C-alpha cells in the first residue's frame, strides 16, 4: 500500500537542484547565443533586448523579473518566492560566466536549437520539481497549472511563440524558425514530464 506521507526535499537537495537547474539553463542559453537563436519567456525577452541593444543579458533579465515578484509572493507563497529569487540570481550570474567557461568554435544551428532547448527544458524541469522557477512567466505558468490545471509547458509554449514572432523585427526569419523548433523542444520536456500527480516529492 502506498504511503500518504510526502517525502519532501531537504534543504541540501533544494540547493543542489537550484544549482544544477540554473547551470543547465545557462549552458543551453550559451549555445543559443553562439547560434544567434532566441528562447522564450523572460529569458527570451532579455535576450531579444540584448541582441537589439547590446545591454548585458544578466542585468536585463533580472530587471524584467521584478514585476512578477508580487504574484509570486501573493499566489505561490514565500518558500517558492525565495527559491525562485535565488534561482534568478544564480542564473543571472551563470549566464554571464558560462560563455567564458566553454569554447564553441562552430555549431550546427538546428542541433543548437534542439539540444539547447532540451537543456533549458531539463533545467527548468529540475527547478519546477523543487518548487522554484526563473521568475517572470515561469511564475505565471506554475500558478495557472496549480490553480486551473493549465499545463505549464503548453502555456509557456504559447507565450514563447508570441515572443518569437516579435523577434522577426530583430532576427532573420531562418533564426526565428530554428528558435521555434527549440522552444518546442524546451516546452515538450516540461509538458511531458511535469504534471500534477506525477511527481509529489515537493518541499
């Protein structure tokens, strides 16, 4: 008989999950930057601003997330908000450092889209399963899934498609098409693997 007691994550497990999750997303983003691709959500908006203006991605990403903290505190609670804040800070730092830690001389754009999207989706999945996110639309996606049963992956995919369509004003259409393929890979990882009732080891 299955026990009704939830085996919650320990503080160490949560800390490692935040580190691994943000590292995966930062690596996927570094691959995207090398191939001049675009992701979605808040990171996609920050990356689009980075491409268009040259402003540092990490700072822009952190600033974009500020309006979403109210929703996080009011609707998701302080534990989620604190973990998410730590994840956002970690990702902002790692997204700046990771490109200096790896040297990619060339990469096939289609492979970059799929593997980069898969890495970012896996990183977000790790964060989601430890009741954290990367702020912005991740907070809204988790809120809608928890309260209205709307799959976080499908909602995120819809948001990503809107952002990618706007990116046609900044990036060549070939890059946008590849970015859409990457967004599909990213969000399919989340949609397939993150469902209510499938994973209960949450803190």
